[in-house]
């Protein structure tokens, strides 16, 4: 039978449900935002694709790409091959590398989940296998948030949870979790869960930091 404490939070959609104990409620779960993971690889893929086309335009006589095709055509011949040949091989190799980078980042994005419960901070990760790392809320000593101006406009930031020493090797702490959506909400939930554990018995259950006081 599920306890009332476990029913107070949302049902996990990203985190494995069996990971939660009977007396543990999920407060928030999230993946890093796609705005953190994908703009860099996609922009680089576009730039390398332009190089692919410009090199091919030199080799096969396609319509010139302004400025770049003319620049490539002036490069020297190597071992009897015109510049279009070795440049095309070079840019296709770069394209392959960028595609691999994009795929790896995509897999990391869809498989990494950050969660806060009433008793733990959890990271679920792993592409081929699942790995679960955690910090007991009672061992959290600080939660810092960093945001650049652009990140603030886009609604994400970097969260660092500082934990006391002596925790197990399967624990996490003092690491930067980048691309977290609504990072200050994440910070408030961890601090509220920590404060709830410090309340004396009978003082009431967990409540969010911005919830109204009980009368």
C-alpha cells in the first residue's frame, strides 16, 4: 500500500518508479534542456556542411558557394588530385565526427534524469545500462546556481549541489549539472526538503518553500 507521503508528489515519468521508497515523495524530475545540448553541434554541422558543398562545387563544378568555392579552387594540387578531392574527403570526415558527437549528446540528453525527492537528490543516467547516483538530502550543505545572461533569457542554468564528506562512492556531489531548466526552483526544492528533515517531530510534513504557512 502506498503511503500518504509518497502520494503527495507527482508520479515519476522519467525516473524509474521502483527507485522511490514507500515514505518518499517525488518533488521534481527533469532532463537538461535541449537548448543546452544541441545548438553547438547543430551549428557546427551547418558550418561543416557548407564546407562539404564548397569542396564538392570545386570537384564537380556545381554552382559556386560565394567566396568559399573560389578560395578552395586556388589551393594547390596534391599528388595529382585537385583541391576539391582532398578538401571533400576532409570535410566529409569532419561531418562524420560532428554527427557522432550529435548522436552521443542526444543519447546523453534522453537518458540523464535529475530528480529531487523528500529524502534524496538523484541522477539517473546511462546509455546501455542504468546508473543511479544520489545524495541524501540531509547531507546537502549548499546548492548554488549559475546563469549567464543568455541562459537566464532561455530559462536554464547550472546547478551545483555541495555535499558533506564521507558519503558513499555511489553518491554524487560538488559537480556541475549543466542545462537544468528552472534551476532556482530546483534549488528551492532541495533546500526545502533539507529544512523539512531538520524540523522537530510533530512540526508537520514537507511543504514547498513558497507554500503559505499553516494556521
